[in-house]
């Protein structure tokens, strides 16, 4: 069973999940080689919980293209009561929330550089449907959608998948970012990310590429080498309000960017995260959704963990140039 615990000094929350298997956490071996035991491959549907959402293959309604299932070992659980408690001087909340797995394809060995536009179209369509559905639960405050690709990004299974966690609170870096966006809008009556997009477009030195609707660039104060953001060019706060033509355009730029990162950085591991506005702030003018991709090619050092300051050995201007020109 998991629970949220509040740090009484910093005021930040952490999740303590004592249900995790410590042997699996300590196991740093390669992926299992026997894919017949992969819980995400066709024929092994019995190894996961019942589908929340199934999208059939185009032109083949008998087989699936994407499945969304509850995580077998969820960090948060929808069946847990949303209950706050005191523990002496400490505060905690029972581990209520949602933890879902998006099994992105029936193909076990698909890599980002080999995935099709259709692959990403289906993934984003499914994500829109899940966000719309979860918005109905008034106990939930925020949804985080993410993908860990590769062992150095803490991916446990090789089969292409991503995850969604919906929480009853907005915490950590997410809360700090949203509050900073609110403050910027309160002072300047403009979205800070819209201003960032305008400046990046004006000087273009950190842009990797763009299309009519989206732009991909390395952020000015990148925390990680080759960190990249994808933004809709026009102000959008809610991912689940994305239009069909926008999904197509986003799918194209996602495929192109992930293919470029995989080829240029030797199929490196990475963490991919979608940042959206809080569930109860719809069509907000202060926040702009975006996708963050962080290649896992360096480890944090003690100074970074304790100071909160990241040391990035690759300037974003060089990273963008390298990604633009290498392939």
C-alpha cells in the first residue's frame, strides 16, 4: 500500500510505496530475453488486468493496436479511500489515485525510429480519451503522462509502453512550475511559454525543427544534455482539447524528433513527459501544455541532488545544432 507523506521542513510531498519488490528494484540486469512471458504481447492479455480502453488495428477489428490497462503494481490505487491523517507532527494521505499502462503496440521490438505516424496518432487519441474520462472524477487534481525508454531511464520492460498517473494533489516541480506560470501571467498578462516560443522563434539558434503547428527546441536553461521541448505554437493549456489535425501534426514531429534523438545519440534511454494544466483549470490563459524529452546519458551527482542545481555539460545551442545537422 502506498501513501503520500509531507516533508514538514520543505512542505513538499513524496510517495512511499512499500508494496514494491525490493529485489526487482535492485536488479539491474538486461531485459528478459523470453518474450513469450512478456505481459504486453498479444496472447498474454491474461497477464494484465482488464482493459480500460482498447483501440483495434486499422482495418482489422479482431486484433488490437493499443490497450490501456490498470498497472498490476500501481503506485496509486483508485480503490483506496482519499483520506488525510496526522502521524504525530507529520501529515499523510492514503495512496489514492490512478495508475494506468498504455501498451502502445502489439509489436514487442518497435523502436522510436521505426514507429509510424499512425502509431503516434493512436497513442495521442487514446490519451485524449483517458484525460477526458478522468476529468470527471472531482477527487483528481493532476494527470502526469510519461514514458521511460531504455534501462537507464528505468524502463522495466522492453515492450513499448507509457504510463499515466492521476493524483489528488499537485506536487513537487509540477506545482512550482504551475505557480511560476500563474505569477508571470499575473505580472505581465501573458503566458510565459508563449513568450519563450516567440523568443526561440526570433533567434532560432536552439530550434531543432518545426512545422505549421508545433515547434521543437532545446530550452535555454536545459537541465539535462540534449533536453528538448515540443510546444504547440498557438496557446493551448488542455491536451485533451487537441484537434484531429493537431494530433496528426504532433505525431509527425514526435516521430521525427524521437527518431533523430535515437539515431544521433546511439539509441539512448530517455524520459518523455507530457506537462498539462491542472484538471480543474480548463482553457487557462497562464499555462501552455508541452512535451519534455530528457535523454538519460548522464547521472546526477551529489551536488545536484542536494542543491537542486543541475550541471549540464552540453550547451543547448550546441545540442540543437548537433541534432539538426548530425542526421
